[in-house]
């Protein structure tokens, strides 16, 4: 449902029908209801008495607010990772990045989304700051990760920024890692907003 909101399938003001969605997905209504309640808590849906769940508008401020918080927390996690990361963890990050670039090259969007998530998660694990990583995980739920591979020019830009980050981590340079990650996460907001505006998602 989150993906459909951000790709424009479910426009603002449209209703997500519980029974219809459950039948479409071939599952019971219970997990669908739980998912819709979760999206209501995130502010993507509202529940209306006797009418079900309605899609709420997404604004430019919503996107920039999430991006700004991600940039701050993600930068701190990357800085801590730079001081803690092991050679083995760094090798694993490079492997993930290599596979991510391959996924982008063949337009395997689902695999790219998964590998990008793994890349950032590996850095958060290396930071050895579980509470801060948990906060980052909660914020990331508000970011439409599935959209980024479809944004024109973003895969190449993201790959360059990831490589810059890998260099910083390899040097164990705390300040450079913080800056690289913060700029990477912040710079995604503009292209994302433009992309979503073109599809009528952002108001």
C-alpha cells in the first residue's frame, strides 16, 4: 500500500478497501487491517467511520522533514561506523555495493531496493549504536525507498555517493563519513519531490 501511495496508484482522497485488497493479495483481512493501521499511524492514511481508510496528501514538507532527520541521524551513525567498522564489515559493504550496482545496471528495481537497504543497515550495525539505529529504522519507514530506483539519474548519483562513503569508512575518517552520509541522504529529497510531483503524488 505504501508503494502504491508513492507511485500514484492510490491518489490522495482515494479509499483503500480492506476486503478488496485482501482478496487481491490472496490473504486474510487480518494482516491487511494491521498494515493499514500501521500506515494510519505513519500519517499516510486516515480512518473514516463506516467508510474505511482514505489516502492522505503527501506534501513537500513531509518529504524534506523526513530527509533532514535521516541526514542528521544517518550522518552520526556513519561517523560512529567509521571508528568501529572491521575489515570484514568493510569487505561486506563493498560486496553489497557491487551487487547493488549490478542490480541498477539491469533495472532490477526490487533487488536494488533490497540491496540499498542492506548497505545502509550494514553501516548502522557497524556503528554499534542500537538505539540510534532503531530511531533511524523508524524514520526510514516514512521514506519511499521503492521509488528511488525509478528516479532518472538517481542510481548513478547514489552509486557515486556510496563509493565516497566507502572511501571515508576505509580511511576510518569520522568527519568525512558523517559529511558523506548526511549529504547523500539530504540530496535525495529534491529529486524525490520532483519525481513525485510529476506523478501527482506530492501536493
